[in-house]
């Protein structure tokens, strides 16, 4: 593993900060200054885990919404 990768994985950004950054990314709005700060502080492993978890929750919410709409008869 290269030194850059080791240094990135050793970053001390909190998981809550990571969740906030990923949530803003899903929303699609992020200032470039905040993005640069995230790149400098956040642990890339946390970003990957939060991104996969966020995507799974989003898909689950969509599936539940579709099931509710179809089951309620609104879509008929």
C-alpha cells in the first residue's frame, strides 16, 4: 500500500461528518470549499461505507414506497 493511501485511511474525520457529506452528495448540492475540506479530512473507507449504506437505504425506501402505492390501490 502506498504512503498516500495509508495517510488517507488514517484521517480522523468523524463518521457523522462523513454521513453529512454523503447526504449532501445524494442531494446534489455541495460547495467547492466544503468539498475540498471533505477531501482533506474524511477517511475514504468511511465515505465508501456511508455511500453504500445510503444507496441501500434509498433503494429500500423506493421499494417500500412503490409497494405502499400499489397496495393502497392509488396506482390502479
